[in-house]
C-alpha cells in the first residue's frame, strides 16, 4: 500500500525522487485499471440490472445515456446515472469522457444544483445569525441564554420541502462517475478544465463551519470531490496557476487556506486522510516562497504535532483482532509525510522549531523511530573476497611462550659465560691458596641473585602439555630450562630437585615414566653446564648433597607477560602486574630522552610515550580468550603476512581481515524495509527524514541569526572583491552605495520578510530547539547503533549537537 511520488512533486515532498509515501485513499501499488483487469481475469465479469449494454457506450454526440442525462426527465436521469456509475467502474478502458461531447458539463449539472442549494442554505443561516445579533445584542440572564439556544436550534433546522428528494442522490452519483473516470489520465485532463474548477471554487467558498457540518451529515460527496481533486492535480499547470488572475487564484487560495483549515477543524479520519495528500501536493505550487499564511501555518503545525501522539494500536486475541479508535498507520504516515514537506521549506521549518512545546514534540518524534521495530538476530556470512589466510596470532599464548623460551635461552647463554668466568676465578683463588701466594683482590660476578625463588614456578597450560608429550632425556632437560635459572650464589638440595621433578611429571598425561634421581641429576650438567652436583659442608660440619650454580626461577608464566623488555634492564622480572610495569618503566627508564624505541627489538622513531603504550600489556586479560590464529590479506603469501605481523615497528602491521569461518552474529532492531531495494520505509524512516531536515534547518538558522558573523563574512567578501580589481582605486560614491546596500540587507535579515521579529526572542527559541536536540542525542545514538535497516544514514545530520 504505497506509491511513488510523481515527478512534479518529488522536489518538495520527498528527500529523493524514489521516496515512498503513504498511499492515496483511491490508489495503491498498482493502477486501478490494472486492479480491475486482474479482478476480471480471476472472477467472471459480474452483471447487474444497471450494467449497460456495449451499444449504450458508443462514442458520439448522440449517446443515449448522456442524452438521457441532459433531458431533464426524472425517469431518464435515474436510468442513465446508475449505468454510468457501473460503466465507469467496470470498464475504465472503454469509459473515455473525450468520446462524448460535453460529458463533463452534463455530469456536473446535478452537483452544481446541489451546491446552489447549499449556498442558499448557508446564506439563510448567515441572515438568521445577523438578524439575531441585531435584535438581541446582549443576553445576561441564564434563562434568556437557554431560550436563545433553543431558538437557534429551531432556526437551524433545514426545511426538507426546500430540497428536491433526489437532488443529493443524483449529485452523489454524478460525482461518483467523475471520481471513477478521473483515475485514467485522459479523463483527468478533460475534467481539469475551467468549468469544473468553477464548481470547485463555488463549493469550497462556502463558510468553513458550514462545510464541517456537511462533512458530518453527508460526507460521501465531499469524499468524491477530494478524490477528484487528487486525480486532476498533476494536470493543473503550475505556471498557469501563477499567471492567471481569475478562478486559478481561487484554486491557490483553496490549497493554501481552505484545505488547511478543514484539516485543522475536522475530526473525521477519512476526511483527514483525503486532505493530507492534497496539502502535500499543494506545497508544490509555490516552492520558493511561503504560500500558507503564518497564523494558519502555526495552527496547522501544532495540530499535526499533536495528532502524531496518537499511535495506531491493535489488540489480538485467540480468535479475533480488535483495532482501537486511534489513527490508522496510513494516516500516521501521511501526517509524517506532510511534516517532511513542511520541513524542507526554510520558513515552515523555522516555524516548527520556534513552536511552543517543541522539545516535547521532538521527544514524540524520536519515539517514532522505534515504531514497528522488532528484535532480531542478524547472521551474515563473510564475503569470499574478505576471507584471508590463517596464520599464527602474534599475541597468542603459543607465540608468547615461544618468545619466552627464546628470551630465557639468550639469558641462559649469557649467564653461562658469566658462570664460566666465575668458576675460572674460583679456581685461580684455590691455586693461590695451595701455593701460599698472596690472594689477589678479585671480585667474582654476581649472577641472578634477585631472580631466584624458593619454589618451582607455575607453568602455563601450553608448556605443561608440551613437556608431557616429550620423551626422555629431552623432557627433563626442557623442564629444567623452564624451571631453573643460573645463580652464582644459590645451591639447591638434590632431594628438593628430585621432588620437584617427581611432582611435576606425576601426571597421567605423560608418555614416558619417571627417571631415577641419579639420571635426572646427571642431566643437570647438560641443561646447565655451569652448574654442578657436589657435597656441601654446612657450618655445623654436616654434609649435604647439593647442586650449585642454579636455583628456581622466580615468578610464573602469567607474570612473565609483565616482564620489562627494555634493553639492558637490570631487573626485568620485578613487575608482576600492569601497574607495577608502568611505574617501573617511568621510574627506571624514562628519566632520559630517547630518540629510538628501546623496547625489545623495536626501532620506531621518534620515540613517544603513546608509542610505548602499544607495547605494554596494560590490561590483565587472564580471563580473556585470545585466539591462536588470525587471518591476513588474502592476496599476500603466508610468509609475507607473518613478516608483516612480526614487524619491529608495531604500528606498521597490517589490519587482519575476518577469518574464513567467521560470521557476524548480533542482536539488533529491524524496521520495515523495501523488499526490492532493501531501503528503509515506513513510519520510522519518515520520522528520521523529519529529524534530519529539522536539524539542518536549525544549524542554518543559528548561523543566520548571528548578525556579527554576517558582518564579518560580508567584510571578507568585500575585501576579496577589492583584491581582484587589479589594485585600482574604487570611487567613494561606489563604496558608499555598497555600504548602504549592505546595511539595508542586514536590516532585512534581522527584521524578517513580512513583519519585524524580535531577534532576542528568536535566538531564545532557537536555543531551546538546540537544547531539545541535545537532550535526544543519547536516544538517537542508541537507535543508530541498534537499527540494522539503515536508519543511521539519515540520522547522521541529527547527531553531533
């Protein structure tokens, strides 16, 4: 139930030429002709006593039905009108008014008689009211007031004898024939002539209260008239409306004043549903200047903003569906569409922004963004072009363990050289003691005094699984590399060493049995050549079997994540958490200025604190799952991708693409979308366009209201023009004239086009509108983030206040 706005009105009532608005009451997705053809294909053509013979619809001036209509004989008229009604509905292709001479004049004869009767009736009511005002100028007592009301009621009774019994029926049937035939373009062009426009002018020139009374007592002919007006509007030439001074000016008056007043004061939903599309069309007559008077415009805007508070609701039970008296969804969409057309005009949009209670109405509009939305789970498969190659994640535990092993290996090799030097110095001192020579003052190096613990470190899961799956003797040697470090001042009891080995490998996941204590101790010299098993005599003279030159590694694998990798750091393993690591770096390494990054093997220049933070694990993500593999650019080789991901300059690493099995799964809200183009439609989409237009207009008005800013812009413009005149002097008379024109333009901008405006009041109203937009920013962000139908594209201009 939607239609595409025709080209003649797409500029003012839509944001683009393809925006769908609510349907006209007499139109739908397909043309009425197509609907009738489809019905005739599915169902056998019906026949009634009023169905005309094909001979009765032959073209020419002597057509029997139209001759009967002009005859003035009641029997002939009552015979012809029902047949014309059925023919105009059942055979729209064959029912062409152009084939019958003066057909429109014949069909509007009875509607004109009906309007003539309405004019007499309206005049009678007006005369009675004037006479009453002259005779009873003022009523004071309540009794006299009651008598006056009874008298007015008696005088307002329409005398039935003054109206022909069949006048209204014939007028309705004639209007129904015109209404059915107006759905085809050829018939609409013929109806859109001066003779029928004069009938419209006569009808809508009736007093407003009288028209409202007619719409309540007998609404059918008014519906037909409004539907005819909708059909013939595309063929009312806009240039013709602007140039002529006769009845066409009354047509403009109809769209700018009469129809808006009818919409404001009518409470009939069907009448309102017919008036809204006409007002949307009427805004295309004068696109470049405001055509609706300001008082009527303010009242119309306030009325529309109050109507949208009502929401169409439907109550569903097990057996029936009950709809409340709230407006239908079509009516709500038509109101929003009219507001879109109004907000595209700067004058109308400014009136909305300066209206009373704008903040409340803006909240109501914001609530409509979620109208008809429902929660859904979005599942999107990854595009095949984005499926990269799977490689190891540089931040995974596997890579981190490999790096830790490499770092401990380098440290162990460095310490082994120091231990060799330490042992050589000890041997030299022992030889000097044996030869009773003077002992030289040689200070042996101290190795890893602070990095030795009193118990085995806790290894991570990956390391344990790797050691469990190894074979002896490589298993015990790798276990020593992970558990022990060189220390020149430490010695470990062989019993404690054996217990640590036994406790670790007493696990059902191991593939080899435990070695004996002697075999394990023999492997110590292979894992740590600088360490040795010996007998140590304590101070009490007791002898103990120890392993000298090594000790338990202090800390555990989880704390190694926070090890300081600064080059030549004396205490790299002292930090144990993100806070201690950052304080350690600030106190020990950032006191001097560095041109190049000193973290690990990074060579980034220039060195900054923000760059250093990219290296540090500032969050303790022990509970966060880190994937073992990631994907790289599908067009690069695996080796090249790994080299880029392991680049020394971390900021040069490429952004990984989505993994091959990766799917986008998340919860979001979905609003109606077009099944073909997948564009948003419906109430939420129309509301987003209103908010976008209002936000744009508000930003423009806030810039224009600042007169000082305008003066500055004008001065810059004048200066720019002076620079382009080849340095020639400008006569003083020209400068004075330009200055006078500038002052007049500024006065016109501040005073307005029609009447002077209080600039301070307008500033205050615009600031209130700005604050209203600020108050709904959070709601707009939530809608933009959660909606997966594309509303965020249209809400972008309403954000950022």
